[in-house]
């Protein structure tokens, strides 16, 4: 009887172990591309919950809603007086001599921001007239002031262009930067744009920003759709791309190949950062296409050398990898520390006889860092104001003044947003009078 019970218990244990194995086997099943993409979309929404994004969105809602003619909601109506007052501070009518705001002005703005914070967080800014409409009302001539606001499909197109322009302008700003650029990109919908150069540039830029924020599946999806678009729209003229990527000597066909190569490059980086074996294989195919395109148009730079090195290392071609690393070391984009790391990689390769040549010094993270630096260096060279003026974008000068006002507002709101922060700078304020300091504390308490 005891023996029988032992056998039954053993059998029961085996059944339980089998069930546990099946459970963990099912739960560890690889997620599909669509499941991973959905997770990235959730992650992006979390990243927009930022102390920089909300004040920026607050500023944009102030400007766009200041020319709103409808009530929208009772909540909006209750804020309309404050909105009109604050928008005048951001949109100085004397554009050559914008109003300089005092400490108390910023504290007052913060107090109003806190009152409207819940409204700002839940409100889609695109429910209001476009920035172009707001600028026309404030700075336009008599004809522009009276023109009807954009509606329907036309409004959606203008909004997409505005979001994309702002995302490019703010990305290199110390005070606004990548979080705000990502917010602007999240507001765009390239599919709503007509087939044009703006559409492919927006998709590429979105893909790059998503990659930079580590949203690899979101970036891959964006860039894949852009590659498909490029493959089916080979005749679209790309003058802006020639300017942005400094391809002045290229004809339209070469520019198209250049755009095609850059999209494959960053899709390759996306896939390289993913964990599945199939993703790495796809990445290598993208890198091969990138090199093929680049060589066809005669491009030779640090990105080429970086990718060449990676592929040579993967294929155990030691001498070729060393040659590419030597060229890469000459790049002005690399810091002294990174050049030392390349020296370490070269020394490592020279001593290595066989086996995997990839090591922790020169790996996918080092490779992607160089590519990101290269892209930011390209963007830093663009004179966005001049480019917009050449493209006849209305109110370019005014837009840059407003962006500067945004930058100052966000910087000061973050500095003076609490009594504790005020106490940190209290000695400076007290020099101007105890009454001012006490009034400031009263406004934020």
C-alpha cells in the first residue's frame, strides 16, 4: 500500500511538473511584431508625462486657444480670460522688442498654469485653431486677420506640418529638447499628408526620434512604411532633403538613393537593438542595403566606416575591420575617450586569432551612438529660420520669438514652481525688497 501511494505521488508530481512546464512554455512564447509595437506605443505615452512637456503644451494651448471663437466647454470658458492675458505675454506685439517678464510675472504664470494643469493634460491641442491662424490674427495684415480659419483636411495638413517643423527646431534646444520633440512627433500623422517630400522627411524624422528614445518597434514600423513609400514614389522631388543632409551636388535620383540608405540604416539599428534572432538577421540585411546605396552615390563617412566595421567583425574579416576602425578614429564626432576605445578594439583584434571578434568595446551600442551623433551633427548644421524663410513659411520670425519665449517660460516655471525653490534663490530676491519676496511666496502657497 505504501509503495502504491509512493508511485501515485510520483505520477502526480510528474503531471504537475508537466503542467508547470507547459504554463511557462506558453508564457515565454516570443511576442509578435504587433504585440511589441503595442508595448512601444504604451511606453511612448508614459514618456510624454514629463515636467518639460506639460508646460510646453500649456504654452501652445495658450496661443492656439487665444483665437478660438467658440466656447468649446464650460471649463475652457472659465479659463478664457486668463488664457487671453497669458497669450499676450507669450506673443509680444512688438516682435523686435519682446516684453521682458519679471520673476513675479513667471510666478503668476505658474499659478495660472496650476489652475489649468488638469485641463491641459487631458486636452488635445489640435481641437483649437492652428498656430498659423493664431499668428495671422496677431501679426497678419488686414487680409490675413480676416481670413477664415483652416478647417477639415486642410487644417489637419497644416497641423501636421506645424508639429513636424517644431519637432525639428526644438530637438537641439537645451531647455526644450528631445522630450518636447517627441511630443510634437507624437502629434503628427504622416498618413494624413499628401504624397510629398514633407511626408517622407516627417516619417524619417519620427523614426529617428523613436529610435533615439529606445522605442525600437515604433521606429521600425515608421521607417518600414517610409521605405515602402520611397520605393513606390521614386519620382518625387526632394530639394529639402538635399539641403538638410548637405547633398548639394546630388541630382534627384541620387538624393532618393541617399534617403533610401538612411532609412535602411536606422531600421538596421532598430533591429539590432531587438532581442530576437530574426531581428539581428534583418538588421544585417538592412546594413548591407545601406552600404550598397551609399557606395552607389559615393558617400564615405563615419557612418559607413562604423557599419563596415560591424559587418567585417560579424564575418570574421579582421584586417578589413581594423582598416575601417583606423578611418573611424579620424572622425571629429568622437571624443578622446571614444578614440581610446577604438584603439583598444584595434589592439584586441590584432591579438585575436579566431572566434567571435565582436567585443564589449566595439558593439551595437557603440555603433548606434556614432550614428546618433552623426544625425544630431547634421541637424545642428541646419539654419532652420533661414530654411523656413526660403520656403516662404509665413511668420517665421514671429514663430522663433515665440519659441524663445516658450524656452524662457519653461525654464523659469521649473525654477520658481514652489516655495522651496523660491527660498533657494531668496537672497537674490530679498536684495530687491522684502515685500516682493513675501508676495512671491503668497502667490505659490
